[in-house]
C-alpha cells in the first residue's frame, strides 16, 4: 500500500512539473508573513479550489472577552456552537455542516490538537487561547490534506502569535453576567538585535455559568521565543494550563426545563472535572534558495486529570465486589497521557508551480483508570485509592502527502493532493463499566484530492473539486460496538463561485458529501456525556452556502451568510422494541436544514465600531428516527457588539473598551440535547431525553490597556 501511494505521488509530481515547464509565468516567491510558513502545508491560498473562511486576529479581538474559540467562530457559514454551562465558557462545542467535533480536524501551527482516542477537541484545556491566535482558517468539507485525524466535516488550522518587531504589551480585563471575569497580561520584547523576540501571556478566566453550579475556573499561559534571519526562522513555544469545571453534561429533562431552566441535577459539591495540559512545540523553517524551503515541527503534549463523581446506592451498583449493597461511593476517573508529533515538509516553487510534500508521525499513549476515594460501606478487601478499572492505550498515526498547484493555461489553475495515512490503535484492560476491552486494529487509507480554479476575470472565478477522506472509529465506538464497528469513507464534491469588487464580495458554493459507513450520532450519550455513534450504510449531505459582504454606505456594511442543506440517511434500519425496523430515508441527527448569520456593522471612524448580529438555526432532530419528540425547535438569537479605542498620551498607547450583549431579546432556547427514543421503549419521553439550555440575555464588558 505504501509503495502504491508513493508511486502515485511521484506520478503527480512529474506530471505537474511538465505543466509548470510548459506554462512559464511570473515567479510566485513574493514575500509573505514570516509565521505563515508554519501552516503553509495545511492551509490553502484564496484562489484554491477548497471552500474556506479566514479569520484574522483583528476580527477575533472584536469579541474576545473570555468566551471559547467555538463561540467566537459561531458566525461563520454552516457553523453552530454550544456549551454545557450555557454561557460559552468551559465545555464548548463546534459543529460544521452538521458534523460534530470528532469530525473537525484541528491543528495548532500544523500540529494535531484533536484527542487521538476520542478524536474530539477539548477547548476547555485552552483557556483564553484566542488571545494568542494570529489567524484561523476553517476549511469546510474534506479540505486539503492535514495532519492528525481525518476531516469529515471541516478542518480548522490555527496560527499562533506572529513575531513582533516592536516591544509592547497589553493588560486586558473583562467582567460580565454569571460572575464571568477574564484577566490577562501579554508582552513582547520586539526583535532584539533584529534576530530574537520573546513574548508571552498569562490568563485567568472564571465564570459561574448560566446553569447552577456549572462554574469554570481556567488558568493558562503562552510563552514563545523566536529567532529570525534572512534564511532561518525558529519558533519555540510552550502553552497550556489547568482547568476545573463543575459538571453540567447531564442536561435537563423536559419537566426540569419548564420548572427552572438553570437548575443542575448534580448537587455533590465536588462533581468536577480537573485536568492539566502542557504543550511544547519547536518549529524550524529554512529557506534554502529562491525555490526551495523546508519546515520541521516537533511537539510533546503532557496531559493528566480526572473527574470526580458521587454515586448513590442505585447508580453505584455497578461496583459489585467493591462495595456492599446500599453503599454510596465517590470515584475519580483518570486520564494520564503523552502525545509526540514530528512533522516535516519541503516546498518547491517556480514559475507558478508549487509543490509541497511532507510526512507526519504521532504517537499517543493513555492510561484510563478509576479510583474509589470514599465509600459508605466498602466490601472486605477494598481500600481507598484502589483502582477498580484500568486500560492502557496506544495509537500511532503516520501520513505522507504531496500536493501540487500549477497552471494548465492562463486562466485555469489545477490542484492535486495525494495522502496516505496509516493508523494503528491498541487498547487492553477494563473500561469504566468494568467490562473487558481488547482492540488491536490497523487502518491504511488513501485520500486523493483534485480541483480546478477558472479565473473568469479580475473579479470572478469558478472552482470545482473532488476529495476523498477515510476515518477510523474512536474509542467510544469500540467500547459500545467493537464487533461490528467499521471505518468510514467520504466522497466530497464542491462547486463554487467567488466574486470580489469594490464594496461587494460573494462566495457561493454547492457541495455534495456522500458517505459510506458513516458513524452518525444516535442521539444517546454514555456515562460521561459523550455522544454514541453507529455505522449507517449510505448517507449524504447536500447543501448550498452563500457568504456575502456589501458596503451599504461609507460607514455601514452588511455581512451575511446562509447555508441550506439536506442531510439524509438512506434506508435506515435500527433495532427498536426488540426487532429490526426499516425507517426509510431519515434526517441525520443534529443537522439543521438552515443556518444563517446576518451582521450589520457601523464604523464611522477608526476609533468606534458597533455591530448587530443575528444567528438563525433551523429545527433539527436529536435522533435519526425523525420522531417529533426528538425534535429541537429553531431559534434566532441576536447579539450586540461595541468597541471604542481611545488614544492617550501617557504610559499607554491606547485604551480599548469592548462591550457585548448576547441574546439581546432574552430568548429561551435549547441548541443541543440527547435522546434514547430509538433504542429504549420502557421509560417515558421526559425520562429518556435531556436538553442543554443556553443563556438568556447576558453581557460582557472589557477594557484593554495597550502599551
């Protein structure tokens, strides 16, 4: 298989070189932002045949008052964000085109960030990380080849703070509803002797949460050192922090939602999640000459933590042989992991031809274990701190890719991208339910991509692309259905039009994502709030996305995006009430047919900005069975955002005041939940469903001192 992939890479490289030699155009070695070389292998250029959105540091800072990155990206096309505590801080979630976080590949400076086993992204471990982000690119669909887990809905690559030529810093403080507060300090030395720069950030974020007791306490840091000269760029980074979050993942029943939508079923004082994570990255980019450059990235991530749970005699019954009948118990469930990554790639460019080839290798080890830290009546031979389960996991991920961009003619540009990905996953021992788990699986994937861009004129271009992606099951899939779970395949077809003229831009694209053996969310959750999944034979997502910006006057602009989609499982068969039932074609869970955002922005001068933003999410189902009881209503939420920069002539260069009113019209809405309707028939609907209420009207106020 490896030889087959490498052979195809060589063929594409050779053919692309011939096209480049036959189409001599202007050399594309223009000067670029120095730090962008770190993400060049996973990002695409504006005219690439890949559907994407770019977000700059300036755009992020307009709303950066402590909420997590998924919430800050909520206004992008086809994006829906949510949070357990309801206020956008703590455990927050991102869905793109109906695909959840396990299907959105995330990289930081090209280093994979998704958890290797669950494949999810835990933003709670990146408190105030938005304050250290230089830019983001969200690629919808499969996108270009990236590092880490496969992109089945989107890929998000993050570039951290760029090198600063001048010394400076800032002190930022914000306060708001639900006891929310953020405090951060940033500094940079600027370039010392034109070669060295050191910078960093310390932050603390706290929020009581909209939901009772659902507090979040985040402490984080970011430090970097840079060395630059004419041909060399070295960037050393460390970032991480510590989080403590009170659990709110169980949600509310329908009755509880009507009684008091802020209540929390958990009442034990220390029903908390506690986790520490530290990242160390080293990047070295070398420009060999005007045509060749190389880049090496190294990463080590250390993570460890636990969540604590109180279980009464009924829910503690699973701990048989450890406690006596009728005993209550308090347990801690631990994760203890190490993650190593090596990325290496080389770039060749000349006369409009660009070739990037590289490899990525990662290894992840994780110990899952649980401890009993208290019991009202422990069984003989059971001691405090005894481990009642242990499983040890190891996952390696190796990928090799080659991607070429070249001219077929003066108006047509081609893009070819080939990737081979080879995954090995083993885990043995007992799960948290004290059932055996024994997995030893290997996956070999070939992921080709091909696209064309046709430049009609200076203002308009068309693009089309095909991309194939494959993805392995995650740990939960093996735990719940190890005997039958399969890897999945996605074929993604995109057709787009881009228009840009004075005062008006428009991006329109039509996509068709066809899945084989897609692992769709069933709507149910496990005993730690993770959604359960099952393979379905055939399914698809068909959609149209429109993203436009228009200047209405010299000071007023309108930015809008609309996504209309059809998301279907074909001939769904499920086991219900003890027998198989064919449900026909049904809607994929958590996939609204309409998502739109409209932002009216008023900028009279360089100091003041005001924006009124509306977000609409259409109705969606929590299960794949189209039952009315599992339907979530549509909602339209309006936010108001202000900022004012006051230049002063003291110790500071300026003071920036920022204000946000979220959910301006005080809407009571639910954007996420869970259900067991398609697998259980005994309990009533109110007993087998849970809902996550989001915050009603709330505000955040911030002041940033820049020096």
